[in-house]
């Protein structure tokens, strides 16, 4: 996952949110509609925070997302990035295998549509979690705190190898097929969910630097399965 891909996530959520609050989408209970309305309400509350209003120059509601900028996630703290990994895992596992696999198969150019397909299968609890995360993301995007530590490629590799070792011997070949894109969509979905679920299970101080390294283009690899 590169910074460009992360920007695609943010852009996709912006598009979904604005579309959900448009008059033509005002009816029904589609997840993206619920998400859009809930997010707009919570961003209105955020806009009343004096530290936000002083920097957002009067923007409120969805306009705060534009004020946060598309690189907002780079300023997220360690715990926020750990929660994002959890959200990706929980969202992907609810989606169809094809939609889940597309998060990894499609590459960064196709990621926005893949992510949109996955979030549309979210239930109300997951929508609430995504909304809470997005409000947090908008806050850090506007406040721009110092960027946290970034793991080296060697450190990322060590973490990934440890995650692989935690899987059963029977699952490791499946992870390898998914990572290499040589398996079917169920293998690739399994790899996608496992990667984010395992990252989400790390201590925040560890997953934060690893996630930032991935945003910079360090590619996670599960390597060859042990003999």
C-alpha cells in the first residue's frame, strides 16, 4: 500500500460521502447513504471545536474533508493506524471473495472502486466505526501533528515473517499463493484479510511505523512458505 493508494482511500470516502448526501441519494438505507449522513453530522460537531475552526477558516460538514487534504492519513497516530488495519480486515471479510480480493488484485489505480465495493457491504456497527475513524482522520489532517516513526524495510520484513510464523503450516502455502496472486480469489482474499487482521493485532507502537513504511511503498511479503 503506497501513499498514492492511501490518497485513493481518502478520495473514495470523500466521493461516497458527497454522493450519499446528494438529493438523488437521500432515500433508502444503503450503507454508503447512512455513512454519508452520519459523517456529515459528526463533522458538523467537529467544526465547532475551536482548534479546528481556527484552522479550517469557517468550513463545516463535508467541506472539512477538503480542508484535511488527501495526505491526512500520513499524520495519523499509531493507534489510529492500528484501528485502520482492523477496519480493512473486518470490512474485507464481510465482502464477497471477489470484492475482497480486488483490494489487493486491482492495484492502486483500481483501489478506489474496490474499496467502494467493500464498504457497501458494511453493517451499521461497521459504518459507525468507519465514521468515527474518518472524523479522527479529518482532525489530524487539519491539525497536522508531527509524523510518527517509519519502519525500515528490514523491520517490516521481520514483522511480516513473525506474522507468517503465527499461522498454521496448512495456511502458509495459501498465504503464499494469495500474496503471489497465483491462487484463486479465495486465496487472495485470505491473504488480504490475514495481512490486515494480523497488523491490527499488533501493539500500536509497532503497527504504526510498519503502516507508514507501507504507505511509502515498502511492499509486504510473506515469502516462501517454510518447508
